């Protein structure tokens, strides 16, 4: 892509063959892929991965809490073999693609080999970016796609060729079929262009064509949302109560920490660079977009990772800025020392992002940490391990405990008994792991499970997993506790729940079902 850009007088030029440039990008891409692929299967299937698998087994154009691509992908991969590594292969490839693209984008923006290498290093070792590729999730593709959209826009602005807007539309439509968070970045980019010299592209017919292309690609999921009453908007509103209220200074400090404090000078330079270096002036809209995106995330009480996908572009801009500013031998030495220190710190923080340690080592590591990860949801309080790992552990224990309680249900009553649980993680674990043991499809009012309803069942009894089993009394003719949930490494709120048998529902479950709705 960089070969398409005419160079201005005095602009850094790579005198080596183009193949050398490709090798640098390929080297970082391969390193990032290998890093994720080597550890992908160390623990077990994550809560959301289980949910995606079950959703994908019920093919639809959309779901309550996400578009269709990741659920369909998860179900398809799991059908090929119940291997955790295989399930996470797409995000290992996305991590490799991001590193490759960062190197190429740095070249496009006029950076030399040192700047390109710094950009590739930053996006590969930033702890939050590493963590986003730890499991198959809807957010993990955003860093690659947001950066690819920015790269196409940068090419359009730099060359004045509006045809580069078309791939932006295609990539945006694809991302909207993966996760709706692109709205944050899309709005920010448009405003950033409108406030800078890049605004001239917004009036071109190609811009409107790209917008139409994105809308067409995203239409199936949006139509599904509209036909089902826009449940995602209801879910997003509920997130304000679910997420922890983090003060703005604490949020910003946490951003520095999760991206590696020693890399902060790079992305800060990325924000400032286009305003202090003439050769980066065309890319001011990207810096403005980052600041606007950060403001939107803060204003909507978003979690720390909501902004993470915007950092790779700032790392690239910052790498090019520092590469030019520190072009002499002494400056290169500073970059080398700083990069080595950042790499060391990321290696120390990596066990919080990727499953690099065996489980006993992870427990010891977390206990030894002087600082604990910032709690992003109120329900995370009391959990020993970081959520990304705790939610990979305990689901087989949970299923075995429910199965043991099910074995105590009289055989004559099992065909008339359903299993009702609190959340989609519990329900999906039972559906994925418990089906072979003869458990019926799980029932829950949480997110997509609410729309699935009773799943063809008409239970007159329920095996219920919940806190406070005494609250079942108004609904059951008879109830008794058959077991408790327990798994030491799981999320704290999943432990100590009663597994209670409710015999003889006093009210038809179909009548109660609307009260069980929980979109969050």
C-alpha cells in the first residue's frame, strides 16, 4: 500500500527492496499469531464462547446481545471438534493480521523501518490487545477492522482518491455484523473528518455509496433487531446499572495501565503527532476521532476495553512521530531501550491477559500481585482470578453438580421437569456439556434464552439453580435443596447457589415467563 503514495521532498525513504518491508510485516504478523495460538487451548471454554455455540446452533439473522457472525462461527468451529484451540484460531489470525497491518500502515504514513517495527511491537504486546484475543468474542475482531477502516480512510485522504472509501463501507458493514460497537468509531471518524481538512471527502458520492454498502451488509442484523423490538438497546441501557461507575481520572489511569504504561508515550505521541509534524497533517482526523471515541466511551460508562480497538491507529501514528523525532543514533538508542523495557513489562503483565501460566501458577501469580485488575462490573467482586480466566473455569463442575441433582429427581417426574438457571453462562454450559448426559435444554430469562422461551417443554416441576431457595415457596407445592454449586476458580457469584427441586408449580410457567425477562 505504501508504494502507491508519492513521497514529498525530504520524506523518509526505505532504500531496501520492497520484499524486505513485507518480511518485517510478515514477521510481526507471524509472531503475534504464534503468541496467541500457542496458549489458546490452555484452559477451557469461556462463558461467552459457550453461549455463542448454543446461539449458533439456533441460526438466526441476529440475537438479543450480538449480531450473527460470531455465534455462527463458534457453532461451526465447535462442530468440527470440541477443541478450545480451534475455537480461538480466528482471533489468533486476527491478532496476526493486526500486527501485519500496523507495520504496513506505518510505512504508508511515511515511517521508516524503525517506526514500522515500533508500531508492530506496540500492537502485539499491549496487554489489553493481547487479552482481547484470548477467547473467541465479538470484540476481538475490532482492533483489526477499526484499524483497516482507518488505513483505507488515511489512504483516501492522503492520495485524494475517493475509491478507497468503498472498502471502508465493506469493512464497516462486516464489523456491524460482528459487534455494534463500530458505531463509536464510525461516528468519531466522521466527526474527526468534519473538523479537519479531510472533510472534503465527506461530500463525495463515494462516501455516500460506502455508507449505503455498510447499511446493506449490516441490514440483516438490524432488521432482526427491529422485528424483535430492539432488544440490544434495552440491553445497552441496562449496562449502566451493571457496569461499575469508574471516575474519569481512574478510567484514564487504567487505560495507561492496561495498554502498558511504558507504551503510553507512543499513543500520546500519536494523538499529538499530526498537530506538530507537517508530514502527518493529513491524519489529524484520526487523532481527533480517538479523542472523541474516548469521550463517548466515558460518557456512556463503557468498560475499559471499549476503547481498546482505537489504540492501534494511535500506536502507528505515534511510532511514525517518534521515529522522525528521534531519527539520530541517540534517539534510536532511546527507542531501543524503551521498547525492550516495554516488552519486559508486557511479559510480566501477560499472565493477566493470556493463559500463559498453568492454573496453579496463575493462582500464585494473582495472589502475589501488588495491584489487582480494575473491577468492570459490580458482580465481579470477590472473584480470585481475572474474569477472563474465571469464566473459563468451573463450567464442567457446575454441569456435574446439576447432573448429580438431576439424578435425584424421581424418574417418573423427569419428563415433566425443566431446569431453570439464572444466566446464559449457566444455561449454555448445561446445553453444551449436559446434553450428552440426558439433561433437557436449559431454561433462562437471560438475553437470547428469554426469546427461546420454554424450548418445547411444558414443565410442571423445575430444578432451579439460584440464590435464596426460600424464595421458591410461593411458586412450589413442595421444594427441597438437592445440592450447591461450587468451583474454587470460578466467578464468585456462581458459587454457593442452591440447586433446588420445585415439585408442583402453582402457576403455569408460560404465565410466569414474561416476569423472568432479563436483558443485561
